[in-house]
């Protein structure tokens, strides 16, 4: 693996979306958007909208383009909200932090989102052909793997994104692959249970994992995406800006070097995992995954590509946060949409640079 041989840079442009005054669905923030192209060809964001009591919904907003850049949004309402008991916890509810991947071979947008239910945050999936009407596939599950000596279904899991194309699994089978971020602290759901990482791991910090589903199964029934197998660690915290934990950002993008994955790295200390009042700092980094074996990391950045510097990134519901969640192309240029301090949405330009 090489370090800092990633020929890409992020340049912040502007705050693109912030809570709408008087809108009760956004009173606690609008953040961490997914994105996609609608049937009308327009670019849309699907932001997380947070109402009072930390109740989250997924909205829809058309991106306004001027001079080849995103400059604003026009709201189009709510497209996903808590509707099942597994999306409604004892003290709060949520359909949170969506990521959307357009999968041409399926002819569908696939959304992964955090269903905040009675067992805490769990990944769930939904599909749509127009970004407006979503069909829930259900919670994400993992087939038992004796080699891991753990049941991944016991753990909270977030930061889940789907590759947009079929890739080979460890046996070379054509598969659809997911990146996800299990958290090994069973104390989140059972007091005093403590950390239970895989027996093969000596590091209990949350890391990025990869799992697979045979392509034939998904193409026969898209709900097969909900039962993952062959889960393995992809990348664990390595550098200072990732020292507490890390997680995937937007769905990987195919570039000449392989798959470009933006991710977030976290530093600081979490004294209460249920609280928003922790001393943490989120920054954005990147890595390149092998095109022929996406479980193999070819390169990663030793320092962040984007750090919280502006007031909107440093002051908010959770201060000092940049949290990339979507990448889209506009007139030949890539743009990254990211959460700002868990309260607003920013946009940055992704450029290819010399290294």
C-alpha cells in the first residue's frame, strides 16, 4: 500500500443547504445527504432532516446549478420517514444518513440508511426508480461465518454504501459488494457487555468492512442485498486523523486508479455514545481500492483532504465535523456533498491533481 499517492483534492465551495426557518421537520438540522439523478435528468439531494426530539426523515431537494456549480436547492418534500417498529426506538426514531447508489445493471437507485430503532442504529435498504417512491427491503443481515467467530447481526452498523457495479468476491464470483462499519461495543444494547470484537482482531476501534452477495441472487430478487456474506475488514484506523474510528463516505467512484473511496476519520474522545456532546473531530480522507479486488487497499491519504475550518463546519449540533456522503458529476466536474457540524450541508469540488 502506498501513502499520499492519491491524485485528488477537495476544495470547499459553499454552504448549500441549511435548516429552513419555520420548518418543524428541520428544526434540529439538515445534513448528511444522499444524491442521485431523477427520471427528469435533474440532480437531487436526499438530505437527513431532523425534527424536534432527534426524529430523522429523508427529504428530497432539487440542486440548483449555476455556472456549472451547485449553488442552492429547492425542497421537494419528504420521501422516507419512520414507518415500522424497527425504525422507532424507545426515546427517538429515525431514518438517518442515507447513501444512494444508482446501479445500472439493476435499473434502480439503492438506498442504505440508518434505521434508528429499539436496538440502536442498524442499516436498512430501500430501492426506487425515481428517487421519490421508495420500497423498503428491510434491515441488513449477515450470514454467519465461522471463520469470524462472531455474529455480525448483534452489532450496531452504520456508514453502509453499495458499489455501483458488479465486482468479484474473494472467490472470484460476480457479486454486489457493500462497505459497512460495525461497532463492537455491545454495551450499547446490553449494559456492561463491553467490547466484543472478532477474535482475530486486536483492535476494537470501528473500521470499514466489506461484504458480498452473488450477483445472480440479487438480479433474481433485489431483496437478496439484505443478506450479506463473506464479510471481512477492509481498512482500520491507521493515521492520526482516524485514530478514534473511521467509516465510508459516498459510494465508491470508478477512476483510472481503481475505486476512489472518500471516508471520514474521527479523533477525540467519546464519553457517552448516546450523547451529541462528545469531544470529537471529523475530517475527510480518501483511499483507492483495487478495481479487480475491491477488498484490497492500494493507497490512502495520511492526512485529511478536508477539515472543519469554516464557522458552519465548526459550530452546530456536533461541532468540528465534515462528513462526506455523496459525489455527483455536473458538466464533467465531480462535486462532493457533505454534512457540516451535523446541522447544514456543504459542497466541495473534487479535482484531479499532480502528486
